[in-house]
């Protein structure tokens, strides 16, 4: 059995490889779409979805009208909106269906995936290729010693935080403005 520290350093090395391969030029059109959106609605399944919820919260702190697709208070989507969907493998039919419905209603679709040549990515207006091994994904991806989709999920969470830092600059939002939007009743 490997130690916690050894496994952590191994995972950090894998994540470093993912970001060394991430093409920032492919990311910028998606970030510009998000920055200019009337509202942003996000959806993903499982652990991918938990990471994307972090992103929704920070978008709200940036001042965006941001929502998680399955919250009871999530609005409809249409022209001027951006729908962000993550599917590492690009193979989950409920995620594809949800993305397809948002696109049919006029939303700009941002797909985050480890499978940039699949149907899921072809549906999107902007594709962010995260080259991390994901659950049931295939292709030229950073391999992992971790189980299932851990590497993709960890890399996605870190990437969303880096997106927020980039969006903060693009949108010219100060740290103080973000903090003023943080929940103040806890």
C-alpha cells in the first residue's frame, strides 16, 4: 500500500502534465463567451458536476447571473445565454440531451471534455479539451494511477478556479467586489 504523501505527489504530477498540455488558445473563446453572457447555466453529472458547482458559485461572486441546471430556481435559457456542460468521456446520454436542448433554445454551448472529437464536442460552439484521463474516455490523454475519473475531475476543478481568475481580469472585477457578493448571513 502506498502512502498518502506518495499518492498525493503522484496525483500532483499527473495534474501538472494535464496543464502542460492544455491549449490556452482553445480556452479563451469559451471564457469570452461566458464573460459576455446574459446568464450562465452549468451542468455535469456526478463528481464532475460537484466541481462545476464550485464554478457556478464563483461566477456569481464575479457578478454573473449564474445557475446550476437542476436547481429549482434555475431559469430557462435562450439567446444571449451560455450553457456550460462537462462530460469527460462525452458518452453520457442525459448530459448530451440536456446540452442539445439548451442549444436548440439558442444558448451558446461550451463543452468541457476529454473527448474533443465526439458527438458531444461537435454539438458545442466552444470546446475546452481537458487532456486528462476520464471515466470511460479514450484517446491521447494524460494517464493516471488513480481510479476512475479522478484525474479529470481534479484537473477540471483546478481549471475552473483558473477560469475565474482569468474572468476576473477579463471582466475587470476586483477581489473586493467579489467578496461583497459572498453570502453574508452565515
